[in-house]
């Protein structure tokens, strides 16, 4: 029990060295080098806002198994549109992160397809544009995509939105 308390306190103090954000997630090891570093309590983390992957010395943290995602998924219903080679459509974002999103659509997409996304974060502002996203999975009209390329200002707009969701979730 004492080790759980020490671990929780350490995670609460952990901040991103790039943006000083408090929303940091331990992520899965990336290979042999990180497995070796784990023996000396040197663990990989990823900032959920700016996306920096970094390592931290410290107490033994929870082992990450199964889910290899580096970002927390945040549930949100947001209208969106997409277009790609010979396809376009619309959908409803079900969850979103800095790394990608899942959305419901009745349009026929294929795994591996590259698409351009426009996600409406609010009715008052222009949609956030992701220039290139790759379809990673499709199941029962739910498509999961990884964000690959976008303009810096669009990334910053999504960062502000994600940061707001993270703050709301931890309040």
C-alpha cells in the first residue's frame, strides 16, 4: 500500500520537460534499450498535450501491457468531414487525442487509406484541419485514424482543445 501511495504522489508531480504540462502518461517500452533501462527504474512517458516522449528516473511504475497507445483517448462527439482519393464523407468523432481519433461514418473507407480531416471543435470556430491521417482500423462503421501531417497552427488549436478536456477530466 505504501508503494502505491509513493507511486501516486510521484505521478502527480511528474511534468513534461518541454511544456511543463501535468498531463503525462507512462507508455509502453519501445525496444531492447528501454527494457534494459527499466531495470534501473528509468521509464518512458509521453506528454498528452505537446506529444514529447521522454524518460524519467524514479519509483517503479505500473507495467504497461496490451494497449500500446501513447495518448489517452478523450470521449467527445464532434462533427467531422473527410476526403481522400476518390472518397469523401462525413462522420461523428467518438474520441480524440493528439495522436488520432475514432469516428462513426457510413462511408466506405479502407484500412491504410490516407484522408484529410476537418473536425469541428465548436460551432463558433473553423474546423481543425488534419492534412493527412491514415486509417488504422475499421469495425462496424467505426474508423480509427492516426494523425500523420498537419500545419503547426492546426496542431496548436487541437492542443488547446485537448488540454481543456484533460483539465476538465481531472477537476
